[in-house]
């Protein structure tokens, strides 16, 4: 009971639903009740007309009435019979008329023997031998009337007419007795309708998690905004693996739409049940697909797929790995530099100038020049780390790796361009690594100018097989040099 009161309090939707359902029930029952009353009254009126016509016919054929009417004078015998008929059949009046419209009987003794005043001569048709009923107005008010002619027992001539009836007020009283049980049925129906309306409204409110329409709209707007703005692709399917929701990112990546089969736009998925996360390699792209079933209180209703393009993630990881190499190199270089300063200071203090001259000559060897060039001219740690990593790899293969940087290379926030440079340069160097026997020395030249980074590989004593392989790479420019030397260059936006 406490839960019901808590739900009902400040629940505008619950009240609106309750009032709406109650109004529908009330209008329906009221209209039905009104139509039923009208039908009952009409039916009762028809039945009463048939009934009083039959009674009037019975009275018109009664020997006493026929005999007394033939005399044309009011009599106590005739009035007693008329009063008996009124009492027996609950009629308001029984009037016997002569052809001159003189009353021979009447409930009011003062009106016996008086002139009958009908609405427009309603009784005249009875004197012509017609039996009929109608609604008319008389001294007792509006009435249901029946007129039946009285025939002479010997000649068969019309010698008068019987007019009997019941007022509409009396008829309404009789109908009210019939309608009283229906009124109770109406009240009980309204009570049950109120109870059912409350239960239905309460049930609907519970199905909507006690949320108001504006709250539901806000939740839907927030959900749609989250799905639309997220960078990861989101696809929701029904149990038949038909797409029922797809966000903008998934539409751009896979060109799907609601109603499509999941297998048509994501053929690389291998299915699966329950929660899972898998990596899929598709052409030159990688995707991390997270799958989770959608469980409601009604059971399993579909699946949700969150698809992340892992290509960018791998690019960042690769650049971070090269940056890490560069950081380690800088740390080592800083430590070595301090050691070298101590050595120089010691040799100078001891005035061992010959040893100092030899030591300084060692500092300008290729390794030192390489590290100094990177630290002074390359401000992109991704590129610097990559070059250090490649130089170490070629040294392990006992192949010289020379670096020439003509001017400073600035840092860039566009990691896609850095990644593009890494991929293209790595492709060229990997070709060289697999064909070490086809060249002697490798010189890497970097030049930056007007947001363009030009990279050249200068190889000496190059064999034709390697020239052919490098020539097949689409983005390179190849120039043959003297003494079987080869210059391989490419330029990209930076």
C-alpha cells in the first residue's frame, strides 16, 4: 500500500491516464445507459399501446357495455364495470362514448354525461369503425389512448366507442421500476470501471519504470545523442540478427542501415554468444568488436556490437614505441655527455693534450654525429625514435646506416602524417633489409621545406634485382647514379 501511495504521489501521467480511462468508461456507460433508457421507454410505450388496445377491444365486446351504450344514458352498472377495468389493469381512465361524443363513463363523476373534447376530434375515426392507438392530451394530461368502436349486437352498427388510456406520467412510473435495477448496474459498473482504470493506469506507469513522458523523451534524446556522437560504431540487432539501430559512425564505416542483415555489412564476424571481445583484420584495417547480449525482463531481445577501428590504435602504439626508443636514447646520451665532460675536464686538468685531441676526434665519429643530428634537428620524437630503431637494426646486420638531415624537422600534432611517413619509410627499409647482398652502403637523407618532408635513400653498388623491387613501389622516384648508385626519394605533406 505504501508503494502505491508513493507511485501515485506527484505522478502527472498516472493521473492523466486514470482520468482518460475513467472519462472513456463514464462516457461509454452513460451513452449506453441513455440509449438503453430510450429503448426501454419506446418498447414499454409500444407494449402499453398494444395492451390498452386489447383491453379496449375486450371492453367494447362486453355485453353490458354494448347494451348500456345502446341506451345512450350513463349508468351505475357501466361505471362499475369501467372502474373495475381501471383497477384491474392499472389504467388511468376508461371512457365510453356515444356517437355524439358524450361521455357515459368517467373516473370523475362530474364529467359523466358531458361532452368529450379530444385533440382535433381524435375519437371520430372510432365512430367510423377503426380501432387505433395514439398519444393525445386530455384533462388528465398527455396520455396513451386506445379507441375501439362498439357495435350493436343485432344490427352491427357503430353505436359508440371505448376510449381508455394511461398517462405518460404513470407510464414513466412503471418504466422507473424497470430501470431501477439498471441504475444499480450502472453504479456498480462505474465502481468497477474506476478500479480497473486505476489498475490499468498503475500497470502502464510501472511498465514505463515510473517515468513521466518528458523523462522518457529526455532519456531517448540522451541515448540517441550518445550513440550518434560516439566515435565508435554501435550496432543493435534483434534475435534474428536484423539491424534495428545503427549510429552514424557505423553507417560511415560500413554503409549499413536499419533493417539490413548484420551478415551483409559485417561478413567477417564469426558469431558468438555471451559477452566477448575479438580482434578482426579486414584488408588493411583492424577492428576490435565487443559483443554483448541484450537481456530484458522478458528475456533475450538481441545483441549490441561496439566496433572500434583499431588501425588508429596500432598507429599510436607504433609511434609510442618509436618515441620510447628515442627517450631511452636521449637518456643514455645525456648520461654519456656528462661522462664525456668529466673525461675532457680531467685530460685538460692533467695537461694531456695529445690524449685529449684523440678523445675529441672520437666524439665526432658517425655514432656521435648521428645522435647529435637527431637531438638538434629532429623535433618529432616519433621520427627520431624510428630512425634510431632502424639504425640499430642495420648495425645488427652489420650494414652501415648513415643519416643526413639538411634542416630542422619540426614536430607535428597530426599523427596520421607521422604514421604515413613511418609506413612508407619502413616499407623501403624492409626491402633493403631483405636484400642486404644487393647493395653496400645506405644513406638516409631528410629535408623539410614548406610543409613538405622529402626522404631519400642513397644506396651504393646496387644490384638490378633490388632496383626492380624499389621501382615497383608506386610513391617513389628512382634516379640511377654513377658507379651503380641509386637514389630513391619520395615527398609527403607534413
